[in-house]
C-alpha cells in the first residue's frame, strides 16, 4: 500500500520516504529468502496500478515494459537482501548507506543503457517538493533518489537487533542531521532572476496525433490552435503547443508554418509546435519555432526509443535568446538538457505527448531535468499536464488536458542561469553510489555473526 500511494502516477510524496521501512525493519529478523521475497512482492504488488499502463503503452514496447515491471521489484529485493546481510555481519552503518547506494547505482546503469530512460522512481515522487528536488542541482536526480531511501534504511538499521546503543544513536543523529540540513538548504528562496519572459502552454484536450494541416481534419485542428493563440493575453511572448500536434512533409511544411507565422507577427509571439516532418529519406519528430520575424528554427528529437524516426543531435535556440527546444522523451535522461545547461540555457520549450495516466509523472520528470541544469521549463503535453516551472523546481502554472476543450496556462517565467554544480561535474554522485555499493557487497563475504544470546 505504501509503494502504491508513495510511488504511483500521482504519489503522496511523504509516503515514498516511509514505503521501504516496513520491509527493511523486518529483513534482519527473518530468513534471507523470506526477506527477499517479501521485498519483491511489496514492490511488485505496489506497482499494480501501473501494470495496465506499461502493458498497453503506446511508447514502450512490451518486452521493455515487462523488464520494467519485473526488474524494479528484483532490484528492490536485492537492496533489501544487501541490507539484511550487512546488519547480520555487524555492519549497520554500512547497511544504512550501501542499501540506497545499490539502488541508485543500478538505476544509473539502467538510465545509461535504456533508450527509454528512467522515471517513476523515488525521485519522481518528490516532483512537487522543491526543497527536496533542489539537491539535484548538485548531485543530479541520483542524490534525491539516494536521500529518500537513506532515511528509512538508516532508521531500520538503528532499530535492527544486536546493534549497540551508541551505534543506534549515532546512525539516527547523523542521518537526521543530513536530511534536515539538506531540506533546510533546499528551502532557501532562490536568487531573484533579472530576465523574465511570459510563456503560455496550449494543448487540445481531444487527442490528435500528427494531423496533416493540408487535410480538412488537420485544418480544423490548426484553426483551433490559431483561435487559442489569438485569445492569449497580449503580453505573452512565447506559446508552446504539444508534440506531434501536426504532421506533414518538407515540401508542404508551409501549410503549417504560414498560418502560425501570421499569428506570430500579429501578436509578436514565438510559436513552438511539435510536428512530424517527413523528408524523402528521413522522418523527424521536431519542435518548430515560428518567430514573429525571420526563419523557422527546427529541433529534432534526440530520444525516439525503438521508433524508426531519425534522431537529432543539435541544440538550436530561439534567435538571440538563451532559450532552447526539446521534445517529450528527451527529458527521460540527463541529456540533452544537461548539454543545454552547460551552454548557459535559461529556458527549455518542450512539446510533449503523454498517455493521461503518466501526465503528472512525466511533467515532473521534465521539471527535475530543469532543476539539475538550473533551467526553467515550459512543458506542453497532449493527454497530460502542461506545466511551467522555474529552474529551482517551483511550479509557476499548470493545467490538465481533458477538463476543457483547450488546456491553457501561462506565467512570467524567470530564466535560469543554466549553470549548476551538476552541469559542471555531471554524474559524480552516481559513481560515488557505485563505489559505496561495491564496498557493501564486498563486506558481505564476512561470516554471519552469531546472534547475541542476550538479545531478545
């Protein structure tokens, strides 16, 4: 139940900190098989709310979905088994720090190797907690993942049988100080930004994937967006539409860009829209910036999973501004957002398309990428949660598709610096977790300590 409500599609953040504790506190008191089986079933059963989503996902192939549904409980069981073993060989401090390290390091490996990236874990559960997420600007999301697991692991280690009173007090005090200090630092107000831009995210509630603006159906979709753009407040300078809002080939691209350019000139507005664009030999999932004047800027999506769509590798910007473009699944891993951050980007405009159930979760994954790189994010998702956030993880405005024919939100967005310790040093914390996990695994080869007869 704690896993279900703490790590689900719209989680209760505090429950994620509690969810591992019952299994961890029981693990040293039962056999190894019972501890690992309990951990597996707890995580597997807790993820039942996502089974239907993964098994019928439009973007994740069935083999990958099964690997996610089974692999996460297996990893949790392995972490609990490591915790149990370290406690029973008399290493409670190492058990407290190595258990979250093993989980975090393994997720890092998955994120590097998996074309679909990682989301929906402990770090995503903290998506509405900027004081927690702020640590990601130093450690990447790996630090948040570690911190949320450290608290229950340390408490379970302090309460484990056979642990002396001094060790109990030391583990509890050090962990409490580390967590409290991190949260206190994260709660500090961000520095005032000197540059702002008023941004709107606009998404139709009726799902339409890549309608051709040269057809009657596509023209109706285009007209609905043109009307919504005209209705925006006059001080909005950027509007972002969803991924795959339109589809066309290169020769007929003007059927889309010309009507949008007319609105852009009239309202002095940059219009960013997702579009599937076909060339004679390639198909691109793009984000197009149609400016008030000048040429259209085109971005090609980097992460296309198993799709045959051609991936891009460029980092285009709006003319004259530190404002970049991405598309949807690009946020499931550190790059390209990390690359944008290292280039000093202050705002990312991201057309996206979700599947209703994962709308909140995916919008917070995008927000996390912004915190890591100190970059504000405009996330405009079909079948999702269009969101505007600053570079420190604060939600500035948000809406949800399905409630009105056109979901719209807008806000004054402070441009971030794009420079954080994480953009400078990268995934150093994930590597540190790997070293700690290896130290923990090496320590398990010691002979199991005999229980103290005086321990009840």
